[in-house]
């Protein structure tokens, strides 16, 4: 999905909330707005770099930086954490959605996911 405008915190937040995933809430950590999923930080904006911060694995981070260094990077501050930074004018909204959905599922309790998946399978939108 081509991106018309660079992401801002507001547009990233709106996209995340438009997924209509349960147990997502606005929060503030270290004085900065973020979204939490299942009580854990889910996605946020780095004010120092002025870019979004996404959860990932170390392996995926290494891969993304190798294949798309114009979009993905990290700074020494994030080196020890399984996080990746993305340039707001380069990151693909489809990647953002896929990342948000995957991390949302990873942060959910297994019992919650089993019930939620069962409910989704029975809904007309599934």
C-alpha cells in the first residue's frame, strides 16, 4: 500500500486503533504517548529520532535492516532491545499493520487468544 504522507504519531495511532483490536489503550510512558496492548507497550514514537518504534525480534530486525536500510534502522539506545525504528516517510503501511497484528497476538494471553479467535471465526466478518 503506497503511503501518501509520512507517518506521524497521530496517523500511526489512528491506523493502530482502526484495527479494532481489543485490549488496546492509550498510555504515557517516560512522558511520551504510546499504545499498550494487553497492558504492555505495543507501539510508540521516539521523540529523539522523530520516528515510530516497533517491537520485533532481533533476527527480524537484522533482516529488515539488511534488506531495507533506507526504511529500517536502530540507534545505540535501542541496541539491547528487540525493537526497530522506521523512517516515517518510507515505512510501508501494510508492514505496519502486519507488525501491529503480530505483536498484538504475541502479547495476548493464550486463553484470551483462543476465545477471541473462536469468536472471530464465528463472526460474519471472518
